[in-house]
C-alpha cells in the first residue's frame, strides 16, 4: 500500500457530486467488499428530518448499555471524523486510515476512484464498524438508491418525511416518500408524520415487500418526556427520542432512559454559548419544528437569525416561518458553489420586509439562532473561532 494515497489525500480529491448518477456502481463495489467483512446488526435510518439525532440517540443508549456500536451520519460540520462515530466518540485519523487501506486494497484503484464521495465513505464505514455489535446507518439522500441501502438491515427507522431534494426525489410527497420507503426490507418502524400519505404508502410498500410495520403512537411517554424536558430538548427531539427507543424495543435491545443525559446532539438545537443556539437544519419541515422550539424557548423575545442557504431550498417559506420570531437576519458567507446568490437572498428579505445585515460577530446583549445548513454552522464556528473540542 506504499504507493496508494492516504485517506485524507484520497477523499479530499474526490468530487462530492457527479453529473451522471450510476445506481449500480456502489452495488458492484459492495459485492467485492462483502465477502471480506463481517456485518453487525444493522439499523437503517431514513427520512427527511431528524435522522442524525434519532441515530445518535440510539447509538448512545446502546453504547452506554454496553454494546459495541457505531453510527454513520452525514454531512460533517468541521471534520470528516464526525461521520463515523465508533464506541462513543468520533473516529480517529488512525482508524479511518486503517479502514481506508483495507477497503482500497479490496476494491482496487479503478473501483475506488470510480465511487462517489458518499459511496466510498459509506463502504468505509462498513469496514470501520465490522467488529462491532450494532451499526446505525443514516441514509444520505432518498433511501432506495442511497449507498447505505446496499446492505441488509434488521430494522428500517423512518423519521418525518417532507419536501427536500426535489430535484432528485420528485415534487410530490408521494414520490419523495416512495423512494425513501422503498428501502424497507424486513421490518420498519414509522415515526410521527406530518403527511398522512406517508402512513398509507408505508403500509403499501410493506405489503409489497412482506415487511412488518410498527408505528409510533401519538400519545405521551411520560418517563421519556420528563428526561428530555430536564435536558431542555425541543419537542421534535423528544419525538425523535420516542422513535429511537421504540426501535430499540422492537429489536429487544436494552437501554436506560437516564442515559439520554449522555447524548450529545451537537448542531441539533444545540446551546453553543449562553446567547447562541445552533441547528444544522435546512428545509421547511425542519424550520416549522424549530419555529415552535424557538417560541417555547424565548417566548415573546425576538432574536437574531444568522442565516444563509443553498439555492435549492425553500428559503422564502423558511424565512416567512421565522419572521415573527426574529428582529433581524444576519447573512453569513458560506463556502459552496451551491449557495444562493447574496443579491437574491436580499431581494427575498426585502420582499418579506425583514431587516438584514452581514454577520460580523456576536453582541453579548443579543440572542442568536444559527440556521440554514451544515455550511452555515461550519462558517459560524470558524467566524467566531469556536474551539470544536469544547463540544
């Protein structure tokens, strides 16, 4: 392996997006890899919102209960290591390098280089987690054609499904839900949904696949609510926790609700500083949940929204959702070609009669909510020179 690239060099040079999508490529790669690795009990998390927090809650509860568990999520905020969480902490550079060397040797140069960034790193997670008891896999985009769907799973966990990535998944809730639900295999648990169509489609897809469907009921879970309220979690995080523990119950995996106090949900309505809350959300469904959370947290007090967005998001509807709760939008520059042009964002803010300015630092007398994407949170952390190790 002396002449082969290091993981850092290899992944840095791999493009994030391909103009042509080849759904068969990752299956061919997985066919090469599968005979050489073991597979832990696998939980597949699919949906539009809440995948990261639901997965991390399950992983942390299992870790604290003594299971060897890994959690694959995306994207990362500051460093790739965040994507592959092993036994209670982000993977080390050494662990990633070891997994990369094994994967690259099995796949060979041609196959390794042909895979997309997400396809290769998904298979990398399989290698890094092969000796564990449980692997929690978060789908990236969609479900049926997502790279995480190449392996079998013991349970599919479906978080709330809404509108996002319409360019890839379709413009109707039916088409979006269908491609996500088509990843179901043997057994599925469905979290609380905003759209009734999702429930009907879940039954339909499960019938086609002869899978067992479980549904989280919309009734209080007193013990769970007491713990999440003590942690200051927003309602949507309580609902994600409810889905997470239901999934563990279905799989007959033991846990202690008190261990929720050890869950770190960095970037999910996270209190970064006394006057700063951050969230990596980016779509309208997330904005609606966060709007409610902000109202509960700040009551009638108005806050500053540090914001930017990708051009394919429902930014006008999102800003309208937050309008009554904010006194000003402070626009932060984000490093991506997919960012909405600043002049267009200003046009929308003017149309909505929302005051705005550029973000140039924090005022200790103001309260801030940082929202818009992982890019926004990353840019904010760099701008204020936050020490990521403090999290």
